[in-house]
C-alpha cells in the first residue's frame, strides 16, 4: 500500500502541499477536483520534482454540482465537471477518481428515488466511458447521513456501481463515514472486496489516525485480506474549537472562493495554521507506516 493525502482541507498553493507531502514521506496526492484551479503541466512538474505521483482526484461537490439534481442543466454541467476532472487526472498520471454523486450538505431528495437513481446511473456511465480510455477508475463514495441522503453505505454504493455496469466503476470507502453508517465497518470492507478503488483515512472523530478509537491494526489487516493494494489517503479534518477553551490554530487569511469556504465550514474546519497542519500530516503517516 502507498500513502497519499487530500489537499482540500487546507487552503494553500499546491506547491506548498506537494513539498509538505514529500518532506514527510508520502508517496502521492489525491488532488482536489478543481481542474480549473490548477496549471496541470506545472503541477505535474512539481510532482516529478518532488518525487511524488498523483494517485487521483476527488470531487468537491459544492453548490451546483449534483448528479441527482432535478434541473437537467445542473446534471449536464456536473457530468462535464466530472469529465474535466478526469482529464486532469490523466494529465497528472493519476489512476483513480473518487466520486460523491450529490452536493455535500444536501440532505433532502430532488425527486423520487427511482428518478434520482436513473439520473445518477446515466451521469456515471458517461463519466466512466470518458474515464476508461484514460486509464482512470471511478470509486463511488458513501458519506454519512449528515452530509448526504444519497448513498450512505457500502451496499448502496455497490448496487449503484453494479447498475452503472462499467468495469472501471467501483467503490471508495472512508474510515470516518463507515464508522457512522455501517453496522459492521470491517465487514463492509470485506463485502466491497475487489470493488474497492480507494480508501480514505481518518479516525472515528475525523482527526488523524491514532487520535480516536479505531483499531487501525485490524482495519489495515482487513484491507489486505480484502485484496486492497491501493493508497491509504489521509483525509482527516481538523475541527475549529470555537469555545473560549479552544486552542487558536487558525490563520487570518485564506485564499478560498466562497464555495470552498462554505465547504470547509460545513466540515467544521477553516483556515488551519501551517505549523499545526504540518504536525498532523507528519503524525498521520508516522502512525500508519508501522501498520502497513
């Protein structure tokens, strides 16, 4: 297994992220799905320069991105967004694309269950057909019920992947989300088996691994038994403590657009200081390495 990390959790230039990951011994980045934000050639150069690779990307399903929206044109635009991100993954030499089908934070349906299911199948098929010749696999990620009503568990994601009926479509699982939604999180990993495209790392409290109550040795062993040999992608979220007793780890300035700022707030985080973030990024890989 390899060690990767997302970069959506801290707003900063991509070169700062890449150099941090290289400094602490990560193998790869799972880059934010914002293809219009990056100079792809420059990112590829930075990755090569720092001895890193692109594992893939993840959708940032902010407002207006939704495969199950009742508005036909929102769905069309979302499919194009997926295609653009897949093109970025190809340009960066990546392999996987983690897809959350609906807007994060949207917790009420737009239409009937069958209509939304059919819309999602149609959109994912188009994205998968775009991804296949580019060597990119898609993993449908279930989120917990407080972030979406659409696809919360591994069995739902497996059913959706089956109905999309494309060989390059499987499932992404996240230790934080499966801890909330699955009756047996380890069995969810076993059931997903060879369909597991990507695995996201955060403890039960969404902090770095080792700062909660997950039994990480057993979890890693279960991933191996299930045949997973991809990246362990750190996706911990450093919550802002807004009580008078909270440590002040935030910075004053964050160069995020309004949609990304809302995305961070909806995940209980914000602008995290570089020194605090550095410590957590290093701690995560140092904790996981002996277990792999």
